[in-house]
C-alpha cells in the first residue's frame, strides 16, 4: 500500500471543500505530491482553522464558491479542466442537520448533483471520488460491519442526505458515465476521523481538547456510543489509492478494450468503498475520553455526562472494509492510541506557537514512511 508519487506529479486536481478539516489535510498531502491543485469552497468553517494555521492556501489556487451555485461551479471546472476531482464540500454535522435540515439537504444532495453535472459538461475528468460518510447506511444497530452493498438510509437529516448523495452518484454514473466512459466515478465512506486541527463544533475530540485547553469540565453526550475511530490520514490514503485506480482503469480506447478487461477479471473500481477503522479501534466514547486525558497528562479536568435530552444519534456503527483491503491493498496504519497521541502532539505544538504548516507536513511524511515500511 504505497502512494505512487510519480503518478500524482503534475496532475490537475480539484478539491471541493478544501478549507475544511479533511480537505486541508488532503490539500497539504497533494501539495507534497506535486499536483497542480485547485480548491473550491466556502470560507474556512471554524476559527481557528487548520487551513489558516497551516497556510494551506500557500501551495494551491483557492476559489471561494458555493457548490449550490451551479453556474459558478461549472465555469470554474470548465476553466481549470481537472483530471481528478475529490468532492468533500458538505454540511458534515449530525446535530447541525436537526437545526438546519433544508441547508443540509441543499448542500449534501443538490451540491452533489451540481458537482456531477458540472463534471458532465467537460471531457477532462478521468477520476472522481465523492466522499460521503459511514452514516449513509440504513443503521440497524447490529454488531457486524456494514458492507458496500447494504441499503442506504439515515435516521437524521445528515445521515439521510449522505445516503441520498450515494444514490445520486450511482444514478449519474449509470446514466451519464457508463462503463465505457472516460470518466470513472466512485464514492468513499469513512467516519469518525480524528487528527490535529479539527475545531468543529459538536465533535468529540475537538470538544474534549477545547475543554482541556480552557480548563473546563468535559461534557459527554453519549459515553456508551461505539464508533470506528481512525486518524484522518488513513481514509485519505484510501481516497488517493482509489482515485489512482479509477484513473488508470477508466476505459480510454473502445468497447472492445473494455470487454477484454472484463473477460480477464478486471476489477471495476466505479462503486462505493468503505475506509473505516480497524475492529480493535472500535471503542466507546468513554474510552476515548479517558485515553485522551491519559495521553495529555496533567490535564487537570474531568468529565461528566450531559443531562440534557439529546436528539437521536446511532449507538453502534462499524464498517466492513474487506473490499478495500482485497482490491486496493488498503488498511489502517495508525492504531487508535497512536492516532490520539498524534492529535495531542499536534495540539500541543500549536499551543506552543510552532510552524503548523511544517509540523502538519512532517506528520504526513512520517505517515508516508510507515506506508513504505
């Protein structure tokens, strides 16, 4: 499982949502790989933000825009003519979706429609990865990991909107980007990613770190909820591997060439893919809080349960990633304790005034070295 730097060098890549947490990490990694990078996004979603602190915009072209603006988005894509697209722009929070359901569906569903429609108008895109969420599945609260062919669903507006985005992507792929199309499209499903530089509201790790740095009691909504935690660089590796495979395996010659591939057992990468945490890192929220306090050391704060009635969130959710392990040779590289330690190290470096662009890039390079070994 190695990222092919030769493949990525000088590729024209578009990221929507590049000012967000995951988008900023991916943007920095692609800059290291030497791509020609364009980002399309709303302004930074939080203050502070990884995008600002790591000077992510320094190594790319950044265009402010809303994916609900089809005309503007289409013009940007037409002008840039990307070869590879990562669609990450989204309303990413479950609790926010209860307060703002129309916005959530507008961004996550129609935003996806607009991106796919804009790509349909140009002939340059070879590979498109739409990043959705593990919450796209119809959650039955069972102990098994969800596989890619499980039904889409979603109890809350956010989860439902991600299931809808999956269905929209499949419909566009079937209708406008068939097997002989030069544009190959897939979706990527991950969840509960952690890493330095996440200041999102109503997310566990950012909430804990805010409380620690402000010397406040940590308030936990659902200590028994179990999630497949993973460092952000693990799913990003999956996205990069998938994008490369889509690019290299998209038919370019003829129907005859496609038929030959299929007859030889050629793997079709144009589908949904899970990139979740390992089984051993599927832990309850209470375990995460205790482990993070232990790794921080002398935090001087404790935690307690929030007694206010909360909107529904899934209690148990896990992904089966056998498909990615088999066909992409992908699997998580950082165990959960190490991932949390990296978060603590990043946060303390920021608190001490370190050069966060350099520090973040060094964590990426450290991770890449683990892939090579």
